[in-house]
């Protein structure tokens, strides 16, 4: 069997290594347009929930990934009027995107996968392979080439988002909502390596224009964000790596495959950073695809049908949760002005529709006790904490 993987990001590399280890004698090529060692962004989140599936799928790469993760517990949510420390919840791991790619590239080469870097995706013939996997992200060239067959729809959200890094150290993941004289901002920060943290900044459409960000250069926008979040950054600078402010696309596809071509990850359903673990979700697509192809090795149409049958129930729930989450963020400025700090945090935690008050009581008992007390108009004493920055 000959398999061509379009896109050398996490989902494409993971699909390649899993297929190489499941299908004896397969020729697997991965085609990536960027040079080896080049990537965008900084750290990515691999939350604890679901990582057991990665361990079962490939113990060796799982062990290497876990050893390279920075693990954190608890979280900080900062409303403009109060910073709230939330104990409990799922443990979170974060890893440098470049380190994750290096681990998966090494696993691919050990399994006999051939990696091609610096290849324009438009130049890759897809008719010579028995199976073509489109893992080339939200702007997938493979998907766009067969958009009618895939039934692709795409639209843009209103908020603007930029990914930065910083050498500011955070003891816990931080989500800081800011009231600005011309609008509202939010930043998500978490450590992913020694001395480095990811720092994602977002504003709504009104703020984008009211602050003049639409007329600034990328450097001026970075400096503006440094001023808005000077307290959280401790006066440290933001680091750019292709850190442009963009409206995030929402991509959906009516069908998952066209002939012998199939999509995974963001090429299939764009994730949204506000639910976290988008990379892990994409890699779980690769697990389901590899399992299906290994089961129906001699019947690609049956394998692709099985991939959708097995993966869609879980994926549809994640997609629905993602949509509720990004709709919440599209109106976060109005919510800041509507809710007091504790109800605001409660509203945030409930935003995806997948979390119940009972589950919150199990995962965050101290916060939920505080929420219940405030709902009754009682303000219990809360110990002061130094929770933002270091």
C-alpha cells in the first residue's frame, strides 16, 4: 500500500507513524511545505483527559511527549474587578510545538516513513497513492482542491486573535479579561517550557477598530498588547513568531472523504483555541483513521467509511462544544459588563454546554461553594493569593 500524507503537522505525522506501525510493508510519504525545524506559534496544550488513547495507540511517542510536557494544576481567571484562583479540575500539559514536531518526525523516521520538507502542496500528485490524507490544516490545499466533493463551508469569526510568547513564568494557566477605555481584551497564558509561556491575546470586533489596532503595524500591535497586559507580563516583552492578528475561520465539511482522499484535524473541522486540546483532538482523528485503515487494509472505501462511523459521534460533540465556546467569546465584552466576577466565572465554565453544575461541584468544590455563598448574598473570607505572574 502507498500512502501520501499532505501536511507535516502533528496530526499528519501522527497518522503516518501509526499507519507505518500497523500496516506491514506500506510506503508512506509525508509532504510538508515548511522547512524542517520551522513552525509557527509557541506552546500547545495536551490536556490530561484523552491522553490514555494516545498511550494505547503508540506508547513510545506518548512517553516522549509526556516527558517533554510542562504540567500545571488549577487555574486563574481574572475578571477586571477581581482575580479568582480556582483549585481543582483536570491537570494540563503543554509542550513546545517545535518539540512535538521533532518527537513525531523522529518516530516517523524510525518507522520507515519518508519525510519531504519544503514541498509546495500544489505540486504533490495525489493520484499515485492508494490513500491520501489531508492533514494540512485549516487552510488545507487538498480540501480546497476538492471543496465541492467535500461540501466545504467556511466563514470568519468577528474577534481578532494573535499568538505570542513570553519569558514571563506562570505558576498556573491564566485567563485574564481586561476592560479597556476603548473596549475589551482577553489573554490566555500558560507555561510550555523552561523559561517560556504561550500568551494568546484576543479582542472583539468593536475593540479592534475603536483602539486603532486595524491601522497599526504588527510591531505596534504587539507593543499595544504589552501595555494592556503589563501587569500579567510583569513588564516583560511579548515575543512574535508569525504573530499576526487574525479572524479565525470556522471550517466544516459535509463529507469526510472524496474517493481515496480523506481529511483529518483542522482540515476537516477547524478547532477553536478556547476549548483547548485542539492538537490532541486532531491526533485522535489520526488514531481513528489508522485503526480503520488497519482493519480494512485491502478496502480503502470501507476503511474511510469506518473512520467516520467510529469517530463522528465523539467528534460531533467536540465540534458543538467548540461552537458554543467561540460564540461565548464573541460576546465576552458584554458578559464582562453584565456579570459580577464570580457569576462571570461560573458562566465561563458552563459555556460549552458539556459541563453541569454537578460536575463543577466535583471538579471545583471550593469555587462552587463560594459561588453558592455569593448567590445567597454571603461573602465568605478568601485568603489573599499571589496568583498572576511571579
